[in-house]
């Protein structure tokens, strides 16, 4: 079986093709400093986007943290090269603490690392570089016969250096955090491996020494950090905003005759702030005067409880709650306790769906590359605004139902719901005052 170096085996011939477009240059006017303590610890909402450069190609290497806890750290990875490699890496806590071995080459596979780290240095390497001024890294690559096993690939001797002028601004490494340019505090090291020079820039954080830059014959450079839960609301909703959804469903047009119809759902926000949301909604056929159903929007945030009823179906929105139900009902927004459970191991969450008769468990649906956030566009005041979206599906069955929503805590809004072809709701546009 073939395996590929880090992002692509540099030793193997690379197919010729056009250089892929990578992130635009950082805009200096937007620059502000960010120390390690100002960057959040990686969790299930963290995505790192690296640029990879070989002698013949450029592409992206994306890392999405699935879990970070006492037992270790797990992430998915995906590459935008021609091979489209993707997989998963789990690093045991002892490896994060003490390993000198480092996996820099991947195949489309899953790895459980007990004695090697990847993407991060171990705390021991960081401590030796910052304390003694030198350390070593035992390079690893996948075994060609077993994607889950590693082979030794030589040792790099490294020593600390004050800076790497070609890749940093003094002590700072430049990248983007949630769309803003930042100067991240870094430490630097250089050395040799198999007779060739190697260079590193690593986040100045003894608990999470993230590799920011690495040159070991090919180069990787961190371009973007996406902390999805802390992102601002991309739709910029405010009091007075109007959301327009298209609601497609089966409707009776004559006795024993049924057809698909497209209704329009309008939601007007009479309040939108950190404390919650209130508003009114109306479902109609052709004009707002032809309202089929209407009502009020309930609270945006359901803090303090994960007992949650969710109504994407506007025709049956919020029926009477049973006396035993002490949770929250919401129409078209998720609650933050629900989102937190999606970012824990297993990526599962549960809620009462369109009523109180059944409790459903849903899970995040990765795209073809194994990554969770998807990019979509929503029309806001006539302009298409790029957004990230999480997609979730019912867990443990073959249902074709799917939902997509904004992953940010500031506005976890439902963007699309499809019940499997016979009923769907999708956000058409937003009008902000």
C-alpha cells in the first residue's frame, strides 16, 4: 500500500498541475497583537488552515480539533491536493507530554499515536528548547504496508534561535484569527535532518505548543485559525432584521389531491442582543396578508439546560408543553448547551423534535474530506455573504433528514432543514436595517 509524506510524500513524484490559490496576504492595517494566553484552547470548534508548499505544488492542509481533554487530543485532517488525502489522528496524553517523535507524513488513514505527537510539539520538546536551548525530534512516517503503523525516518537535532526573519516579524508570527490579522507570540528553532536544514516556529504556549511553521524539505505555514463558536455573527443580525425563509411542503389542493407548495416564512426581530431574541413570524403563500399561520419567536438562548424542544416546522410551531417538560422551546435557533454536546467525543446531541412525542439524537455530518464546517453563501441586503455552517443528521439510522446551522454562539441560527425530500425550510435572504 502506498503512503504519502506529511501532506504529500515529498519523495514521490508529484503530478503536474496549476498552483492552487491560497489565502490572500495579511492586511497590515488590520493587524493587532495576540499573545498565547489570548488564543482559546483548542476544542471541537477549532480549525487550523495551513498552506503547504513543495517544489512543485501548493495546497491547503486543514486540521479540525475534535476533542481535547485529559486523555489526549484528536483531530481530523484534510488536504486540498490532487490526492485529497484525509483522515484522523488521536494523540495520547503521555505523547503530548513527553514524546520526542513527530508524525509529519500522512496517508488517508486513522492514527492512534501513543509515542509520537503531530501538529503540536510535546511539552518536553518545548521545555527543552526554552530551557536548555536544544532538543531533538525523531521523525516518523506511515508504514507502507499498514496505514496505522509508523516507521522511523531519522532524527532532527534542533536548537533555539531568536527569530526567523523570513517567516516572522521579530518575535511574532503573522496569521489570521477568525478573519482578523494577528501577530502571535512564537518561539523559533532550527537545525538539521538527514543533512538538510530544518526550521520551526511554534506558539509560545507551554500547554499547547502548536507548530506555526515548519520547513523539513517542504514547508507548512499556518494561515488561518477558525474558532467557530467565538466567531461574530456573519449575518450581522440586529433589532429590526427580517429573515426570509422558503418553506416547501406537501399540501392538499383538492379532496384527495396533494401537491408541493412553496410558502414564505418571514421573521422580524423586535429584539436581538446578547440576552436573547424576540420577534414575530408569519407564514404565507403569496403576500403577507395571506397569512396561514403566525406567532412570536421564543428566546434565542436556552442557558442552563440541555432539555430542549426544536421546531423547524412552522405549521406546527410550539404546541402546548406537557406539564412534565421544564426545558425550553425554540423555533429556528439552537441553544448553546446543545452545541457544546456536538463538540464533545462522539459529536452527538439530542432534543425533542417538532413536539414532545419523541426525542431524537443527531450528529455532525462531515463533508467528503472529513471536515465539519462547510462554506455557504447567504444573501444579506442583496450581497452574498460567505458563512460557515454545521450540518447534522439523525444518528443511527438511514434517514435522509439534514439540518444546517451557524456554529457561532452569537447566532446559532437554522439555515436549512430538509426532512428527506417531502418538507424543507431554507434561509433565502436577510434584510438588516
